[in-house]
C-alpha cells in the first residue's frame, strides 16, 4: 500500500486530498480546470495573473480570474514586483471569490523575470518579504506561496524564503524542485524539497516532473511533503490527478478513460474553449490541447500538422471525428 496522504489545512480551508493542479499560463484556464475537477482534484490553481493587469481589469486578466462554483475552493495565483500592486490585486481577487491567494515566486520565464517578478524575487528576499507581508495583510483569505529551489545552484535559498513566508503568515508553500536557471531542463530534485519541509511547520507541496502515479509516490517519499502539485503531467491527461488521488487513498490504479470517453472529452473541451475565448482565439488556444490529447495515437503527428493549419472550428471538429472514427470502431468491436 502507498503512504496515505492526510488532509491539509490552508488557514480555514481544508484540502481533503492534497493533489493539486499547478498554475500553468495558457493551459489551466477555466475550460481545462473544469475537466480536471470533473475527474477529481484536491485544489485547482488558476493561471498566473499579472497584478498590474488585474488592477486595470484587462479582458485577459478577468478571463484568467474566471472560475466555476464546481471548483470551490479555488486558488488564484498572482505575480508582481511591488507590494502595493500585489496587495491591491489580491484584494480584488478576494472580492471575485478566491478562497486562497497564491503568490508566484517561481515563474522562470524571461518576460516575468525581467519585470522583477516570479523567480526573480528569490534574488531579492527583502522585496519578496515586503510583497508577502502586504499581500497577507490585504486579504482575509489564506495566502500561499510557490517558489523554486533558488535562482541557481549557488543560491538555494528556498528554505530561507519559506521561513520568512511562514513568519509573515503564509499558510502553505509549494516548491518546484528546480532552480530558475534550470528552467525546465534536467530533472526535479525532490530530495531538496525535504530541506524546505524541515524548515517550516506549515504544509509543503512537492512540484516538478510528477507525470505518473509512481512519480507522485516517489516525490512524496523523497521530499516528505504533505502533498503534490501536478503540472505538465496533466497535459492531455486531465484525469491524472484523480488517478493519483485514488492510488494514494486506496492503492487502486484506476485505468485511463476509454477512447470513446476521451473523444467526447476533447469535443466538449473544444466547444468550451470557443465559448470562453471566442472562435478565433479559441481555435488557436485549443491546438496545443488537441496535440496533447492525440499524442501517441497512430497517425497523430500528421493529423496535428493538418489540424494546426485549419482556422475553421467546424472543419477541425470534422477532422477530429474522422481521426477518432477507426479507434472508436475498434473499441466498439
């Protein structure tokens, strides 16, 4: 039997099964999160929302902050470089129904880092502390923090930042087991996360390279963490979190959905993205999901190349139907 996960308390919010959907820009939008929740997740976190954009209430920031009651409780993630803006944006998100505010100090993308936000804050713990302090004081809901091990392997200061965060009232920290300079290269160092776990009393979540049930078990074993956060492992597999949850609770390995269920899911997801973004943007945003869903099926590479050239959603849906037809016939037989 696997090690059982215990519920965790994020302030007053109890997470019964701490298997958490990671915030991923351009991926964990409302249509995707609804599907993940339908199968099962302990907690959903929105895409990263820039604090300045949230304050201006841009169309994109409001789209990212949209959530469905089925997700309750929902965590909204914010990124920013000043305490004042982060506090104001956090208050706005609380007013929009966030049960948890998550601060991003882990994003490695150059655009974010060059704006002195995301993982750049791990090089400036004074400003990081000011942002945390202002955010915690601005809202009545719990505040969490997502970080990396450090900026590089010469400055692995995640344990120090976690202690600062705990002292300032942060209720949970998540650690991606890479440095900023690693980006997404190499492998996540789950053992390092134990150093963060040993440094604080609040819940610690392990993140990075958790692509299967066995990865989740190993990450928990090596890190001693209180839960796992799954990101890229859920690409094209929004049911993965529920499989991990079931295994950690019962030892049962739940099978992937049938090909018929997967096809119905893709079609439903496609329509939801068109509704959420509008036809033109929705078609473009859905292309990566079609690629992830169909990966590994015979002829999928050629199909993706053709589908990615098509701008008419009706044509794309017809192409999907033709692509899946032989698989569905085989399954029916």
